[in-house]
C-alpha cells in the first residue's frame, strides 16, 4: 500500500496525539536514563606535535604534505596492541589492550602535524593516569621507528575535574527525535496493516455503493445510550443534546437531514417506503441511525413507524423512554394486539413498536407469516416504516425481512468496522438479491478546519 504526501500528512495529523505522547515518553525515558542511570565518564587529553628534522625553512608544500602523512602513520602505530600493552605495563592498571583501545581516541588536529590522544573512562584517576602515561610513552614509541623525529607536547594532560559525559540535553533531544521517528513509522505501518474503515474516501474507493451520510463523532455525558452494553441497567435514561457543542450538534442534524433527502431520491415510489437499517457487527450505531432518521423524516410531515426488529437485544425503547414490552414479539405471538404494541412518541407523526418480550425463537418469528401480514397491514397506515434489525454478521434474523422491504442501509463505524466485515455483509445481501441503498458512515472524525467551515456554512444558511 502506497501513500501520497498529502495522505501521509493527513494520517499524521489524525494521530498527532499518539505521536506527541510517544515522543514525550521517549524524551522522559532518555532523560532519566542519561541523568540517573548512565554512569558519568571522564576524558583526559594530550596534544603532541611531530617535528621531522628533515624539514627546514626552505621546505616546500610537498614536504609538508609528506610530514602530515607521516603523522598518520605514527597514529596507526599508536593504535597497535604493542603500544597499549606498554601503556598498561607502565601505568600499572588492570586493563586489557582491547579495552584500552576502545577507551582511546587518537586523531590529527585540522590536518596538521599535531595529533591528540584522548582517554575516556568512568574513573577520572584512570583517565588521567592513562593519558599521562601515553604522553610519556608515545614519543619514545615513535622515535623507535624514526629516531630523527622530535615529539613535543603542545597541550599537556590535565586532571578531568568534571565529567565529559553523558550530554543529557543532547542525548535527550536525540532520543526525542528517535522516538518521533519510531512513532511515525508505527503509525504508517499500522495504517498499512489496519483493515478498518479509515474515512469516507476509503469507503468510496472500495465499494460501488453510494455513501448516503457521514455522521460526525461526538461526545456527550449521555454517551452510554449509544453503547448497548451500558443500557441494561439504564432503562429510562434520556438522551440530551445539551452537552454536545453547537457546531457538532448542527452538523449531526444536518447529516441526518442529508440522509433523509438521499433516501427520497433513491425511493421515488408511491405508497409506503419500507427501509431496513442494519450493520455488520454490534456497536456500530445502527439503532441510533434508525431512531434519528425516523425523527428526521417525521419532521417533514410524513407519517413514520419505527420497528425494533432486534428481538434479542433491541434498544429503541431507551431512546424514547418507554418499556420494551409489549412489542413486536408479543404481537407476533398473539399475546397482544397490534394497537397495544404501538407506542406514541413526543415527536409528531412518529410512532414506535418496541422489541417486546425476548422470545425463544426470534429468527422464526421474523420469518413467519404473521410478520409478513403485520407489515402488509402497517404499510397501509404509514408513509415510511424504518426497521432496525440485528447485525447481519452475528445472526441471520435480518435476512427474513429482506424480501419485505424496499431497501437496506448498512451502518458502519469509522475506525471500528473492518472491510472484511463489510464485504461479508454485502455478499450475504447480494446473495439474497436485496436492494442495498447505500452506506452510512458513523463516528466520522472531521478535521477542525472542515468542522469549522461546515458549521459556519450551516449556521449562516439557517440565519437567512
């Protein structure tokens, strides 16, 4: 999978909190490690000058270049085991030649005849003693190769009174950059392997179906209404828009109005329009979409009936502050009449029939002749019937109704629903030869810029 530059920027902006948190954690880890865990190191250095007696005042540039090459040769000699063994012997310290080589750095100064020997260790006494010993041993070792060379001490060794490292600030900054790089890499890798729906464009590219609406993600103190597991003990909880920001509330309402308008174009027919709303998996917002779409259509003056055909875990009674029973299952079983199963709502032109008592055979009830007869009777009384059904990848209940409706809307949630689940659900519907009206993307995360522009546009339109 390849990303364009614009897509990479969009992905990173969407995950900016994750990037900042990862970078902060790595910065803290590097700071603590360098400040409190890593032992301080001490460096002692000496600078030496090689003066070849073959050079005189009339020496030309070629002779000087030759002298610089000689210095390089001497440095290579000082990096041999012979030299380090002699230093260890004279210093009386218990290091191995390989250890001392790793502790020592020998380099020329600006391509001159001056070279510097630096020794770094965790003990300032050892660093000083080893550097001082090298200051003494190096000239003798070099003269043993070329006795005409004179070695002068330019900058004698000094005792390292303060640590030379670690550089806490520099290492922390480098650690932060490293952490940011790893976080960016992790985000891009996750985007490559993540099979969940990422945005509206993701749906448009993969499926030859219209995207009917994009419902924004929003937070509310009453958000537990929209998550089925939290509804079991909250029978009479009422949803309120009071804790949702104005711009988000307006955008949500406008998206449901857009969904209502799109359905009118798709279902240009006389008589009752029966629409089934479902989702591939649980917790994708199908019941929320069903309830709000029914309300939106009812506000146009059309008579609407909302049916909760999720006879296993129906939740529509929570939205309208009513009891779940008696309802559809009771009417289908002959325990109550159709009229007794219907509920009025506070919304003009909207009635709801809740799930009813949990039956032992929900699949058989929805596929029964009684259900077909019930729908045929109800469609003579309403302009629209909105049917909320169980997730199609979990149970097969919804497929008993596909031949009784005019179309199906599939609700998916951004960042949660996988493309595998969507494809599986669509294949099941196509096998049943049902009319799939389109997709609704729930929980979409608008960028702040798009959110601001949409809000201002809708707000200005309403003021006209």
